[in-house]
C-alpha cells in the first residue's frame, strides 16, 4: 500500500472553492488505496483572517511585546484552524480523518522559538491512525520541544514538516501542492514564456530555492534528499503531475532526464552592494568588516574578497545599519542601492565551456552592465541594477532557449 504525504499551502486553503480542490486530491489518493498524510499551512496570505502574517499583525498593533514562547503559541493556531476545517470537510464526505498538532504528529524540535530545528521524529501515533485507515491531517510549521513547549519552524516550515514526515514514515512520495503547475524555468511574473519542468534534481531545486525561487523551501528539499524521498511540486487547481524532484541518477533511470546545461533562472530583488576598498587600510580590514556584520546579525551575500578590500551585498532593509557599522570602523563604503541578483542554474554546466560567455553576450546585447559575478559548480550569479531585472531575465531565458524546455516525456 502506497504512503503519500500531501502538503497544501495557504493559497490552496483560502476559500471554499480552493478547499474543494484540496478535498478532491485527498479523496482521490485515499480511494486509490493509499495511506494519506496531509500537512496544511495557515489559510491565505497577509490580510486574510487566519494567515500567519495576519496573526503577527495582531501583536504588532499592541507594541509587539509578546514573548517568544507565547508568540509561537499564537502562530501555531493558523495551521490548526486549517487542519480542523479540512477534517470537517473529509468527515462530511465520508472519509475518516483525524487532526494532529505538529508535536502529536511526532515532530520534536530544539527550543529556539520562531526558528526551531527538528531534532527527532516519533511518528508512532501517525502510523496507528494510518493502520486504522484514517487520513492524518497534521498542522504544519510547528513541533514541540523536548520540554513540551510548542515551537514554530520559521518561514517555509510547512514544507519542512511535510518532508520530515515523509522521511520518517518512508513515504513513497511527498506532494507539495501550490498555486503553480510545478517548478518553472523562471518566475512567470517576470518572464512571460517561462515553462514548467517535468523533472529536476535535488541539487538544482535547492539552488533555485536558495537563490529566490519560492516554490519550495530549501530546508525541506535537503531533508528529502537525505532520505531519498521523491518530491512532486504540483498545482492544487489541476490534475497535472507537476515537477518531480529526486536524485539525478533516479531521473536518468526513469528516462526523464534532459541533456541540458541550464535548467532555470532565479533572482533576488532589493539588495544593496557595498564596496570597501582601502589599499592602505589595516591588514585585517576584511576580518573587521565581516565580524561587524556578523555581530549585528546582518547576513552577507555575493562576497568577493581582494587584497585591498571586499565587495558584498546585504538586503535593502539591513543596508543602513551595515553602512553605519562600516563608518564606525573608520571605513567609507561605496554604496550601490537598488540591485538584483540573478542566478543561472543547471546541473549540466559543471565543466561546460561557454556558459559565462552566453551570459555576458546576452546582457551586453541588452545594454545591461554586470556589476559583480560569482560562480559554483551548478550556478553562476550576476549582480545587476534592479531596473534591468525584467530585461535581464528575459534575455537570459531566451539565450539559453529555456522557452523550449520540455514539459514532460523523454
């Protein structure tokens, strides 16, 4: 008997019509004879009554003084509401179902409120309910600490809950349902002819997720990769198979791996480039810079270290503090605001000559200056002006012929 974990995001649960599609997917797998575990997020997005951001707004209005423990208790409510509503729909349809909190489902975490890490899975209770032929509906985004306190897993936590349960239960597949038809070659809001991908490797989707693609959280992919559990990213609103995510060797074995150099594009907007160049500066200039950033919790990215200084980027919201800290060190950074990082990602680019040449040619022909670049085995990053983002994404998408990417088959 197949065991399937299904995860439904907030947009899939927003209203009655959306929830009817969720119900259809759950009932289809249950009636096909599968054991089904459903992981749910809080309903909707910011502004919707039970969304996580809406719950946060409740306490911000009161001075944002709620302690971390109590904040996690509040934030755990959204997923429980979703779970109870879905349970009522399944019961009304004649499908036996049970709701479990994250802790009751066996997700044991450390005690870091707001960004807890999973330290142990104990899914005996889930397995008992599955043996009794019940659909198990688990509240995503949450767990319980070793001392019995409710904790939340941070952004993307419901994805993490789903793949953690899939790994612990040795599921046949984890289906991540969202509002798009799988993983696309680029963000369709920026590239009109972005195409869905039939399959990607764990490594590729991790890179895409880390570099701005929001279809699945990278921590969730890493858990699935360690356990070797296939993940499908699918649309709640269709019956398509979506995008299969698994090991490259498994994809090749199924005959659905494509001989492609570049798989897709990702991007991060609203970043600020800081350049600290001082040939006559102290020998430990680079150490002073990055120690100052770290001591104040500022995440740095796109780092180039040179004998005379450093270039790096920070988020737009962190830029004022970063600049202030550098000036306190007696350094005057060169600041370039309103930048965007574009990532060209593909498992086939390792050792493939000419990839950077295609990138430079495509951007040069479009009149887009490259402000900074870096690369790894599977990704090349370029920093550009934010105002050039749409043109850059379209130019690179066309240059690598991603609009011709196959959507299925061999």
